[in-house]
């Protein structure tokens, strides 16, 4: 059997990978069209060209998976191969045709890209949101279907409330997902775009942005800020762990005989997201 789509993907949907007992058809490339539910919006042109070179030398080693439609065939898995084959000038490509529902098309398109790590954070977030809406399922149900934790899904979807300028910066790689999640911790949302501009202009790392966000949230100028008690390494590490889990600012305050954990949220939906995470078993 040719190399499949990855152990994780095959384990979740083994029927997608096991095509060796199915008929592989040679189908005219102009009868194929992309998956309408493809979550990936951008394709690396250099990677496609490298695949073209490989196809010209060795052919297509792994068939494309598609479903029959009113106008030809819709690609389920293998759009990169399809694009590269077109560049290589192939007239026909090997295809396994399957009967799949729209829901299965969406799931398979997302899972293929997740396993290949082909999606940027915003494409991934939009794919999760689309699946939950189209399939009418919760984050918990989606996490079980795609093999991702509920907090992972929630933290990605939450990015979509960022302004378009910041979302574009995430897609273009000007900032990371860590930057985006930290920016969301701003209490006054009017600072989001100015902070984003500062990150790009000064090439700030996530820790520096966390400090900037904290300063803006406390509304205390740096030059007049009161000295604060230095937290222990253990407390700092636990704060970082909780910030990663909840995707928001977390502050641990402790004294000799007691302490408290403050978890910030910024809307009813954000609160529900945190309650969902806290309710995980």
C-alpha cells in the first residue's frame, strides 16, 4: 500500500486511507474540481511546484479521492496533487471515487489539513466554526470527531473576534497565535490595533506583549508603576500553564495562608467558553 495520510488521520477515519481494495480510475483532470469545503484558502506555490517536479519524474504515487457530482467530480483529499498535476500538464490522474455526504466532505477536508499541519490559525479556526455550524454540534462533540482538545478548538475560534487587520497579520505571519491570544486579553478593545501595530513595528515577543497588555489593563504608566512583589518561579510557571489552557489572562495571588486565581473574560460567550473548559473531564 502506498504511504497514506498519516497515522492520526487513518486512525480517525480508516476508510479514507484504505483504498488499495477499491478501483482506482483514470479520470480526465478537467473533470475534477476542488472540494467546496476546503478549509485551506492559500497554497504554497513553491511546495506545489516541488510536487509538480516529483510528479513529472515519478507520476502520482497516491490516488486522489473524490466524489461524483452533477458536474464531474469534487476532490475530497488531494487538492495539492491536483494542482501540481495540472501544472505538470497531465491529462488524466488516478482517482478513487467514493459516495460521501457534505458533512463527510467537510470533516475529511479539515482532518487532512490538520494532520499535514497545512492550515494557518485563522483557517483552522474558521474550519472549526464552519463544522460546528453546519453539523450543529458543540465544541465538545467536535473535539471528539477531529481528535483535538476542546480548549484547543475554543482558543482557535476565539481568535475570530479579532479585527480584520489583526487577522490578516496572523495569516501573513506578522504575528503568532500566541500574540493574538494575548492581545485578546486587553480590557479596552480600542487598544487592540495600536498594540498590534507596536508588535509588528518593534518585533515584540509574546512575553513582552503580555507585560504591555498587563500595563494597559491596570492603566498604570510604566514610570509611575508601584513596585510589585516578585512572584516565585513556581507561581509564574503555573500562571503560564493556565494561560495556555484558558487562552486568557490568569493571575495567581498568594500569601502565607491563602491565595486566589483570577481568570479574566470579556463577554458572555467568552465566559461560557471558559466554563466549558473548566467542565472538561
